C-alpha cells in the first residue's frame, strides 16, 4: 500500500483537491507535530499533510519538531514523503521561480535533534544517497512533461536560521559546491531515511541569496512574493506525480 506524506504542501488541503479530507490531532513520543494532520486522498492515493512551520507559519526553523513530524507520518502509514521548500539560489542558472530537486545535502545546522537513535540503540545510517533517486526521476520527468523548468543533480545546504547568510557565507557555500540554500531539509531527510520512508524534496527557488551583486539581498517579503506567484507549479507537479507513485517501481537503496 502506498501512502504519501506531504510536508509544507500549502494549498493541497483544498477540499476541491483532497477528497474525504479530515483533520487528525496526533501525539508522538517527541511531542505534537507542528500542525494537525490533514488526511484524505488525491486521485485515489491516500495522503497526509503536515504544515512544517504551523498552519499560520509561526514556528521558526530551529523550533520545528522534525522528529514528531516524521514519526507522525510513519505512524499514519506513509511510505513516501514529498517535501516542499523555499530555497535561495547559489547558481546563476537557477533563477527565481525554477524548481530544484536535490540529490545531496550539506548540514550546516547546529541546534537540532538529528536522530531517533539517541538513547538505547546506536544506529549509523547510510546517508551517501540521502534522497530517493526513483522519486527524483519521477518528479523531474513529470516536471519536464508539464513544461516546468527543473534542475536535478544539485546540492542543498541547510543553515540554522532564522537569519539569512552574510555575503561571506554565501560565497563560502558556493565554494563548497552547494547549489541552493534553505533552513528545513536537514534533519528532515535524515529522519525519513531512519524510518525507511522514500523522501524527495521539491524546492522552489525564490531569490539569489546575497552573493549575486546585480540582485537585491534576500528578504522574507521577496520569498513570499515569489512563492505566491509560483506555488501553483508545485501543486500541479504534486497532483500529477502522486497518482504515479502507486504504479512506480520505487526501491530506495541504502536504508539502514
């Protein structure tokens, strides 16, 4: 049975999209998730949606209860996760409005709970290929079919936040071969791997961070404006991909 968890999928809980929708309040050993779960079906596929930063976007990145979110989706039976995220671009060719589906990450966070294995059991989880390549392939081929500009084979660096980078940091991250930057992918992807859930991130480029001399430095207002213009593209991509996951031979390597 396929069940898809969606993190940060604002707009997909529209009753015209999500059939038989219901909200479920759940608890976990790590406390409550960052929002109620909105559960229903899209084209016959069961889905569960969590708002990463809360329904009113009131939870700043460090305070996101990533462990509770992933635990809740696993307990609801989710086999796959599609995670939407806003990112800054560290590359000229990744323009605002473009979609990026990363296959690697760099962890530049400092304060987060990063594992479920922090008490009785020591588990060293393989993270050589952190994202599900089969989901990446499905998302990228579908984006091409929908005429959406999509980049793959890219690296996302996750910073602690909530502040944005300095110019020196932005140039350093470029030197580390990072292509996009956000505050949410880590430890979300790591925890999904620990729970053996197929995970892919769908990143919407909103700005050029602050390295690009010809562009204004990123602001929250800039991010919101670009996301509001282009969120429909992510929704369209999800709505097309989700029914196909059910029939896709999706085997993720490297689970520990």
